[in-house]
């Protein structure tokens, strides 16, 4: 199992190009199932989760051609409507094939995702919405088996805001008969990016970017070309890294308009930000100031950035309080940060952080994707050497993180 070895205390300086967003690429790849024509995608990040998704899609009969960051999909010969347990258990986003397969072929059998390190993460809202659209759904042998001659438009109000739930229902509604209204829809930029691709494919969607999506179903969707939106969480992670280590970095191929809250919090920490059209320059020359926040759905503070900001808070001046409202168990990084010398206590869904003068490197264990990123940041800010085990979590969602960070001066190597 690969590990990352980090020698802390290095200032960061230089340019980092941001990759396409994992959480946009995954649903967008599934949209390839909705048409018999070519869907041509660019800016698809090199990630383990993308590989897993392409493997899952290929076994349905979807043709996949990959050339660097470009992927061309063709769904003319889909012949298998099953997403097997072996694949779904490694990546929950596999559930995103359910809506498209059911809508286009009238049937889908998708393994029910199991438990997850950050919370129980049920998919009941995906199922509820599809049932409201007329699907007959049974759960048998660990599989969601959905059937319907043609989905019918419906008014769906999900109990909570769900990102992949909105995406699944949006893709299903695009090919349903009549009008679907998705109330309480997720507004994350990744949902919006998927909606933009669907419109290029011929879908009729109103309210894109709002919490009320109105979809007029069409009989068929056509091929389209699309560039995946830049990864705001990857960008935010590197900005946290410079907040923790100090330095002067420029992020390129990024988007400044989808990072609002995170940028405000970084400024509050003392990071000097200069925003260009697709660039962000971040300068930091002092100890960060502690910031408190509460995670919420977009446009609030993203749960996917909670762990990375907490790593900065760990060495910041002052005390802070971080409340996680999206997932019930997303504090697995806290014990590991404390092994590096952080002073963090948890009470329910709130973490109380007393900033310490210094962290000291130690062996630590990555437990999930964003927790791994927070340990990388903490390791880069710590004195001495940090060894991070189980970094396969990191490879699921960051495109060559250690390569990008060493290029700007971090002392970080992968140990095979
Ligand atoms: N929920 C339900 N029932 C459902 C769906 C969701 O109870 O049917 C609950 C979840 O358990 C959770 C909350 O609703 O407590 C929100 O979950 P959501 O469905 O929005 O999460 P997701 O779609 O499974 C996506 C991202 C996550 C990100 C969350 C929240 C993808 C592939 N994944 O997950 O990304 O944290 O939205 O923004 O888009 C990550 O990248 O590290 C990651 C975990």
C-alpha cells in the first residue's frame, strides 16, 4: 500500500493547474448512458474514482475512448443494465447509473451501496423520487431493482438536499414523459455543470442553479461536447495548504465564482487573495488566524472542505469551532491531527479547536478522501517527518496531489 512521506516546514511558491472536478465528472460520465450518440468530454481528471466509473460504464456496453483528459462515450450498444456489488461497494457514486439506465432502457439493477466511513449515507431519496415517477422498485439480494416502461414526470420534494439524488432524478426526468419539478434540489456547481451538459444534449431544464428544477421530458437525447468544470475542492485544498505553510502560489484553470465562502474564510485567516479571470493568487506570510464555520449545502461552507480548514485551524492563532451538519461521522481526521499535536475536542457534531504553536510530524492514517487531504496539509505545516498511510483514499479524488505540491516546493514523496 502506498504511503506519503512529508517533511514539513517548506514554504510554497509557484503555479498549480487545477483539474476537472471529480464530483462533476462522475455524474457527467453517467450522462453518456442517456444517448446513442457520442458524448465528448474534456477536462476529465485522472482519478481512481473516474477509472472505477469508466470501468462500471464499460461493463454496461457503453463504449469508452480515453485520450489524456478527453473521454468520448457512445451508448449505442448498451446491453447490461446491472451495476454489480463488487464495483458499487468501492464507490458510492455508482448509484448515478440508476436514473439514466432506468429512464432510457426501462430497467436497472444497481447494488445498494453499503456503509461509508463518513456517515450512513442512504439512497432512499433517489428511490423515492424514481417511484414517484412511476418506477416499480424492489430491494432484493442487496440490489435495487427498478422497472418502468416509461418514467412519467412528477413533482418531487426530497426530504433533504441531496447532490447525487438531484443528479440521478435530473437525468431520469430528462427522458421522462411530461414535466418533472424537483423541489429542494441541490444547487452545487457540479449539479449545474451536469444540467448544462444535459441541455446541450437536448434536455429542457429551467431553474438551473436554483433549488427548483423544472424539466420537460423529451423522447431522445443527442450527443454533445462538454468541458468538465474546474474542481473547487481541489483549489480550496491548495489554498488551505498555503494558509498553513505560508508562501505565494497561483492557481490556474480555476473558477473564482464558485469558491465564495471558502475565499472569505481564507481572507479571515489572513491569506491575501488576488482573483483573476481563471486564476487565484494566494499570499501568506504570517501565522493564520483561527476561523469558525458550519458546513451546509451550497452556497454555504462545503463539507468537502471541512477537514482541510480544520488542519489550518489546528495551527492557527486562537480558538475555533467547526460544526458539521451534512454527515454524521465526518471527524475521523481529528484523532489523527491530534497525533500530530493538535488540540481538538469533539462534542457531538462540533469540534472545538485550540490553535497550537506547532505540530510535530508522526505516522498517521488516512481514513477518507478529505481527511487524507487535511493530513497532507497538517504534515506540510508540521516540524519533521509525517508518514501518511492508506493514501489510496487520496488517489480517489486528487489528481497527482504530491506531484502538484512538490512542484511548488513541498517536500513530499510517495513511497511504494
Ligand atoms: N441523504 C439521505 N438519503 C438520500 C440521500 C442523501 O439521507 O437518499 C443524506 C446523506 O446521508 C447526507 C446528506 O443527505 O447526510 C447529503 O448527502 P448527499 O446525497 O448530498 O451526498 P452525496 O450525493 O452522496 C455528494 C458528493 C460528496 C459530498 C456530498 C455533499 C459526489 C459523488 N459526492 O455526495 O463528496 O460530500 O455530496 O456535498 O458528488 C467527496 O468528494 O469527498 C464527497 C464525499
